[in-house]
């Protein structure tokens, strides 16, 4: 077990720089999820830690060792691939023992460790089978078993669940989380899935265009997104972003439709500036018309049973707002709803740079 | 239950396959039938008449130590050609698979030998190794080796194997390269992370996953060495010296057209035909179901 340190890590393919200087430390035993849209460089970053991609600039340290020039084999890492990458011509046992055999671990020890791992992953009955005789979930477990059995210092997961069906994904998600807690091995997990990002890790690194947008606990990122990108990327349905400006005394946000929404704290240094105001759909609360801060005209109503998603426009302006209301709400297109929001649930962003200012 | 598509009866389909059928009949069935007929006859010395002799030609053949020697020589020749050409192409394909820049150029160069006619390939090699004119005997002499494949049977065999293998490398290379590129990259990466070096990875991952390709190529190369190397042998050694490079196919030619033993030669071609059929059946039976996985 050891910590991982990124020190201004960069990656270019020819003249194209795809990762622009990433910093950050992953603590010993910590589970960090890297999330971002496709092409943000998250897999590349993971593969750089693994040693499958060269590091153009900066340093990656595992433990106290700079691993930039080390072969993947020498980094004491194990990786779980999206397509499992099992050796198709070997049995489950051979798949799991391959790495140990190379390291010249004694036969009896190999047998003990593989059987132990198989026990944890409930793979014991399948040790003699070949990968093609296994289901998707079982293959995934073999891939994890192959990683665990090596007792590496670091686990790397490259979207390991995206080839599974929805039900299995939920189950495997829980298993991975339990397993990581039980083994306490430093792990990096790359995904583009919202739920995996929020639930799996101790901390979340949000990547966009080769830059770290925010690095913190999932709840911090949900409650206090630092940038417009993070605000709209994390959370489903995505956060509503409305154009507006701060009032001249900095205490309220004024929308393009004229409504003034009181902020929790006055923003004195930004008085009168253009802003973007963020409101999560689940934070909009229905209320009586006289207490309302926002009036929404429903366009489309989606009934999910547990809650109702309202796609609406803001008081006749072109701006679309999505609201999530608990339970079943009978609503028709064109109907008018009144909403209010707690001031602490408001997110205020600088209009130019997209940085959080409240 | 298999449902078949029914077309209304029409002469068109028969018309369309007719050229192929005609070619098969004229160039394969007819000569094969002729050989079959002749293999049961012995022709008199002046070609004026022939006598039906049942299996005498075959009896003579299988008791002739020269024929048996030729049979084993052919097996040796085929094995050497298969090993040399497949081994070389495997190594070349492994390198081509790693090359990123100039890969197409490299591949094109490697595929060229396939476009060269067998006799020309033979001519090239026989010039390069000509005892008095060739460049290689010159180098070999520096190394203290006296090269003369017109005198030494083993050297002649080595040269024919070399020429025949070289011709086949391009074909094997293509199949091996395609086979390697079909192996998912992540499997190789997983092995690298598991700690396997390039050579160990090649031995334990790539080679086993290529076994269906290897099996296929083994049959193809055997068939090639058995039946398609006449031109090369004819151009390089003419089966000599002292029959040391005479393979079964070459013996059919020498016995039939030089020795004028048409019956015996026909019997030999029947034996060869049976071998081709056996190899082909074997290939169809086992190639279709994958060897590995």
C-alpha cells in the first residue's frame, strides 16, 4: 500500500497536449474516482500511472518512488480493464496465477493465494473453467481476482463495469466498494458513470479537457461545485444554469425575467456583475404563488413514479429549467408552477470564467 | 428443420456455373481420369501399345527403395520449408506488429516475394548461390565453407529449402500479422502489468492465441512444399545432384517425361492425389472448428 502523487503531469501526442499539468495526492488506502466526459484524458491518466503510456512531463510517484521510467511490471500495480482482458486460452486458475508464476512464487503459495482470492470472490467452483464458459459478471470477478491475488500496492480500474448490464452493474459496484474497504489498497477508478462516481470513492477527481476541475469528496463536489463545468457535470438531472446579474448591493441575484432571488450572504466584491446562477432540480421546492421566487410553465412532464421531472421554461422567457418534485404530481403541459429555493442551495458563478464566487 | 429457398426452374444457374464446370472437367477430371487409367497399364518401349497390368505399377512403386527414399526426402523437405518459412514470418510479423511508423512500407516490402513466379524465385537464388558467380559462396568461402550445391546433396537441399521458404514467407507473414492484430491489445497490456516481459508474453500469450493460424499455415505450407515447389526445384537443381533434391512431384516428372515410364509416373500421381485429398479433408475438418479458445 502506498500513496500516489501527481506532480504537474502532462501528456502530449505529437504537438497535441491532452493532459495539461495535473497535480494531486492520493493517500494511502484511499479510493479515488476519476470522472469526466469522453476524451477528457481520464483513461490516459490512468494508463500513465500503469505505465502503458509514457509521461511527457512532470512526475508520478507511487510511494516514495518516481515511476516515470519504470516498466508496468515494476510498479507494483494491478489493473482491471473494461473488456476484462482475460487470457482466453487459460483457465480461471491459470489466469489468476499468471502474475504470481512470473514472480516465481512457490507453487503451494500460489495455490493458497488463488484459492483464498477465489473464495472472497465466490469463484471457487469456476477455477477449472475457461473464460468463455463464464458470464459477464463472473469474468469481471476473475479480472478482479487476477488483480487482487498479486497483492499490489495500487489498484487501477478502467471503467470496469461499463460492459455489464444494469442489474449486474449495481451488484458489482457494491462488491468493488466492499472489497476495497476490506483490502484497504490504494485505488484509482476511472468512470463516466454518475452513480459510480458519487458512490464508490472517498474522493472524486473531475477532469475536463485534460485539466482537473475539482478534487474533493463526492458530497463536497455536489454541494459546492467550484466551476460551471463541475456544476453541470455532476448531478442528474443536471443543474439548471440561469443568466443574471448581482444586484447593486450584492445581496440578491436578478434574473433576466426580473425576479430577484435573495442570496445567503451578500457578495460585496462582485456587486452589479453578470453572473450565472445555478439551481439543482431537486432543490426547487413547490410553494404557494405568493411566496414563489420562480414561476415555471411546464413543457414536458416525466412521471418516474418515485418522483416527477418537470421540463419547464422560466416565466415565458426562453430559458429552460428542470425541476424534480417528489412523488406523483399530476401535471399537464402548459400548466404554471410556483417554486422557491433555500438561499444556501444557490450556486453563483462568475459569468466569464465560470468560477464559483459564493 | 432447414428451410430452403426455392427458385423457379431456369437454365440460367446452370449456364452461370458452366465455365467453372468445364474448366474442372478439362483440366482436372479428365487428366486425373487419364492418370488413373494409365496407372493400371504398362506401355511398351516404343509407345505402340499398352497392357493392362492391375496393380503392378503400384507394387513396383512401393517396393522401390528409391521411391521410398524420395517419399521421406519429401517429408523432410516439407517439414524444413514449413519450419523455416513459418518461423521467419512469425518473427517478422512480431516485429511488424510493433512498428508504428512506416508500417505500410515495411509490410509492402515483405509481401513482394509472393508476386514472384516460382521459376524466377529459383533463378534468383541459384544466381546468388552460384558456386563461381554467386555472392554468397564468396562470403561463405571467407568463413571457410566451400559452397557447391552442384556437388553436395545437403547443400543443394539447403538451397532449395531456402528458396522455397523465401517464396512462402510473404503468405505466412500476412496471416501471422492478421492473427496478431486480432489479439486484443488489453490482453497484452494485462500480461505486461502482470510482469511478463516481451519474450515471455510472446511465448505464453501471443503464440498460444495464434495456434489456429499456425495450424492452418502448417497445412497450407505442407501442401505448398509437396506440390507447388516443382518450379523452384527445376530452376535451382533439377532434382540433383544424384536425386538428392528430387521430391515426389519432381519424380513424377522425371520418371514420366524423362524416363518415359508413363504407367509408373501415373501411379505416382495417383498416390500424390490421394495425399492432397487427405490433407484437404483434414484441413476442412479441423480448421473450421477452432483449435484454441
